[in-house]
């Protein structure tokens, strides 16, 4: 019973962090944490799946369909 509650809290944290970190960074971190919570421990696979999913979303929605994603405050500050 405790694991679903923790996962819900992680998901809510992800939702809260999207405006600050941006969709891509927040999603990458969320996916990695979610996979680790499912007790998968091969870091190369975790990073590859997270990066692959972000790349898929970027090219399909952002480049092909022109769907804007939240950039986040941090990225905006870094860009000037």
C-alpha cells in the first residue's frame, strides 16, 4: 500500500516541477525515478529509455506537430 502512495507523490512532484524545470527535464527525471521505483537497476537502460522517450516526444510533438511544451523558468533564465 505504501508504494502506490509514494508513486502518487512522485507524480504530483513531477507536475509541480514542470513549470520550473520545463517539460523535457522534468519528464526525463520523472521517467528515471519511476523506472527505479519499479526496481529496475540497469542504469544504461534507464537512461536510454528516458532519453529515447524524451527524443520521441520532442520530434513527434514539438518538431512535427508544432505542439509547444513548457520551457520552464530555469531554461528561460539560462537563455537570457
